[in-house]
C-alpha cells in the first residue's frame, strides 16, 4: 500500500530525512520508534503533504500512485490520515462543521453523494461513544481549550469518522493516562482491517501492548536504522537507544 | 487655494439657504451659515492633517455634488432598494431618500406614551426637543470639515425621543437610500435621546443605486440619560463608487450603556467615526466593528472614547478583512481624564490580509492622565494561519473551503455579538455570500 524509497527531505538548510526506505502492506500495523528529533514527525508530515519540507530525493508510492505529487487535501481524500502530535486549535470553526466539511469534501472527491444529516448524526454519536467523548465537545471550536488528552482523542475521533486507508498516528499516546490510552487504542484497533494500514509513531512500548504491531522500525538521524518484529520494541524498552551507534555502523557497513 | 474645490458646495449652499429662507427659523439659518463658514475655513481635509493621513479624500470629496432639494420616487428604483434594506416588518421604520423623509414608506408601530420616532425636519418645524441647542456639533478640530459641512446642510434625518423609563420593544430601523441620478450629496442628521432608564435598539442602513458615485455625509447624535441603554447598529452597504463619511457622537450619563455594532461593506471610501463622552460613573460601552473592503475600497474606522469620570468600562473589538488592493485604517483613541480613576478600557483590533496588495494602518492611541486604571490594547495584522489551513486540508477540505472557513471564523464573533436575530441573520447571509461558507 505504501512504498517509501530513499526519501530525503529538508527544511531550509537542514536535511532531516536522509534516505528512508519503508514498505507497508495493507492490513499491517507498523510502529516507528526513535529518539526525539530523529525525524519521525517530519516523515509523518511529508506523507500528509506539509509544504514546509522540500523533498530532495526519493519517491513515495501510495496505492500505486505518486503520493508526493498529490495536493494535501487530495491525499486525505484518497485515504491518508495523520493524527497530529500537536493538533491545531481553530477558533470559530466548530468540530461538527469541520467533521462534516471533511467527510463531504472527501465524498465529493470520490464522486459519492453527501452524507445525510441523520447518517452523520448517528455515526458521530457512535464514534463519540467509542472514544468516551461528550457530544457537547462537537459544538466547541476545533481543539480550542481542549486538554492534551482531549485533543488526542479528538484526532482519533476524526480518524474514526473519516475511515482512512492509511493512518499515521504521531505520538498519539503522549499525554494520555492509562485509561485514555486504552480507549484510544480500542478506537484504533476498531479500524484495523485487511484493507487498511496503520503506522504508529511512538516513544514507548506501552502503546504497543494495546496496538500490537506487525513490524517495528527504529528511526534515528533521519534514517531507519533497525527493523524487526514486536520484540524489537521490548528490546528498546529494555536497553534504550544506546545500541543505536553500533546499529547505524552496522547499517553503514552492510 | 481651496476656493475652487469648494465651489460646488458653496453654490449648492447658497441655493439651499435661499430655498430654505421662507421656512427655516432664523437660528437655523444662522447655524448653517456659521457651519458653512467653518467648512470654508477648514477646506476639504488633506493628508497633511494627521487624522486624514491615510485617507486621501480629496479627489472624491471635491466632485461637484448636487444637494438634492426634492425627490421623485417614480421609476421603482427606490422601492427596490427599500426592499433590499428591510430587515423585519416588526421594526419601526423611518425611510429617507437622498436625505429626505419619506413618510409613506415609513412605519411606526404602536409606541409607549410620550415616545417619539419621527423625522428631524418635522421636529424642527414643531420646535420640539430643544434642537436649537442640540444641532450644533463642535468643529474645533482641524479634522472636522465634514461635520461642519453636515451642519451647514442640516435639514432632515431621524428624530427619536424616548421619555424616562420607557422600553421600546421593537428595533428602530433608519434606512438611508441614495436614489437620485448623478453626483448627489446628502447630509442626514439623526438626533436620538433616551431618558432615564429607557431602552431602545437602533439600526442604521445605508444603501444606494448603481451608477455614478454619490456622497453620504451623515451625523448621528445620541444622548443617553442615567441608566439608559441603546443598542446601536450600522450597516454600511453604499454602492461601491460612493463616498461615505459619518460620525456618531454619544453622550452618556451615569450607569448608562451604549453598544455599537458597525459593519462596513460598501463605498469606494468609507470613513466612520464614533465619539463617546462618558460623562458619569458606572458607564459601560461596547464598540464592535467589522470592515471588509475588497477591490480598491478604503475603509477608515475611528473611535474616540473620553473617560471623564471614574468607574467606567469600555470594550472595543474591531476586525478587518481586506482583499485585493483594499486599504483599511483603524484609529482608536482612548482618553482617560485625570478624574477617571478605576477606568477599565480594553481595545483590540485585528486585521486579516487576504492579498499581498491589501494594506492596513492601525493606530491605538491611549492617553492616560489618571493613575489607577486598567487599559489594554492589542493590534494584530496577519494572514490566514498556515497551520490551520494545513490542518483543515489534511482532513480533505479543499484549500478554497478551508480559507472560507477561517475567514468566516475570524469575522463570526463580531457578528455573533449582534443580539437582534433579523440583523444577525442578515449579516450571516452577507458573510456567506461574499466570503461564502457553504452548507456542508
Ligand atoms: N519545519 C521545520 N523547520 C526546521 N527544522 C525542523 C522542522 N521540522 C522539524 N525540524 C527539525 O528536524 C528534526 C526532526 O524533527 P521531528 O521530525 O519533529 O522529530 P521527532 O518527531 O522524531 O521528534 C529536529 O531537529 C527538528 O528541529
Ligand atoms: Mg515528533
């Protein structure tokens, strides 16, 4: 579903991604771990289409199409979703209007009829319940005045409403207590299906107890320095990222 | 040097005075003449005057405008405009065409005992309301040329007198239409007084026909006695070749409340001044404004608040949305006089620039002579927030709709401050059509 080849990205003068290779098949869940500043969020935003980054080399194929050639909204309409590490507050736009605008924009792109009012309302009600959110939040401005945890839940609510094919969750677990973590994980797991792929960016093994990954990658210094199965996450939990130096040498030597 | 550009005004003034000579009382003829002399002395403001620095009014104001002495309501144009201006049938309505009251199009619903909602020309004839003293507006300031000009031509407008303790249930809608062909000028004067504890809402709508540019030069005077409350709205929808200059002068007594909602959409050049004199304690005033120039429009919004006495609160929020080559000016003066301890004055103005060619000049001007006061002001000028646009787009919302959502969101809090449903809905519709936010 997603094929990233030798991806290099820079912001102004700094090269942040230095040759990422990653292949994610439909139905799979991949975890990307790594120290702060290693480029995890940059990778996530490059996939979503943020215009701050310049792609200097490499390619990204999504569903057989050139992802890097697509507009931001086109990517979303084609099923790419990014749950932000730092969700944006938008004063004066209600969550409800925003969600409906998003759903219908995506439907319009895919030549589908707009969602009926009643379908929208019942779908929203169901997803709110799934995430333990109060419906009064939907009349408030997007993320405005939301706590850290509420913002993260709201990201997952949007994901649940938009039903993407490729979801990238950028540190969705940070700022969540254990109960919230469980709820959010259930929300994510509800979306797991053979047609969908999920990339979970996280610092902590903890989240991966609930969202069990098929593969785990370590991103350091703008490159994927190790890949493995879920046991790699446990190893990282154990030893930290100290082995990375040998690891990257090993990669460089190979 | 100023003689030539004023010629047209001089000429139409002579004509106006002679036509009025048989009907106008002597004091009025004298008031007009004194004001005309002051206007001649001041001349049309140049950019050298600080308060006109960003608003080059010369070329528009120096056109040979014709003062309309009598109106013909044939042709249906005026009626069509009136239909556009109407907001709600339950409103009391006074209609003025080129500055003249049109009684057959005005509606006055049942009013409480003693309340008057009428026109100024009749009030002058009937010697009502102490007008001899009230019609002169101070023109000492070098920037006051158009105030003098309005007084020189003072003739008609709204006359609203609400006695003590009376609540006027329905809003009073004042509609000013420019209908006559050619380059016309009108100088409406509205005189509003609310007695102790009275409450009323006023909506002023300005609208004009398509075609050649015209000139509206309006003044509204408001007197609020103790604990009176006026909710004032102004909807400036003049045709986009026209010149609109207006000032609202409010005198507030103890514990009164004044709210102003100013919405500026039309005109080629629109300058609106609101002057508040807080002459009592425990006064509250709110000044909200939204101006949305596009194309080559210039909108100049000015407010001046004089905190003369202690314990008064004023809140001010002005927002501008500027597109194309539009220009905006915001000037907010707040004077806290020596006696005005415990003043709480908040001022905020925010401008959103939608194009690289749009400009806004904003100047908060606080002068504080008391030591125990809370005064804050903030000004922001920005573009649409890139992060917000990205966030919306990354959820599938098109760039165009994302922009509209953010523009609407920016303007909406000023609109939501309007409490009269028919006025608020009218504004929402305009926001939706000019910077359209579709039903999604
Ligand atoms: N827009 C940007 N402009 C400049 N530098 C950036 C930008 N985004 C990220 N960086 C830098 O790139 C590096 C990687 O950041 P990021 O992708 O946020 O890392 P992570 O998510 O792994 O913590 C950091 O050094 C960060 O400061
Ligand atoms: Mg990050």
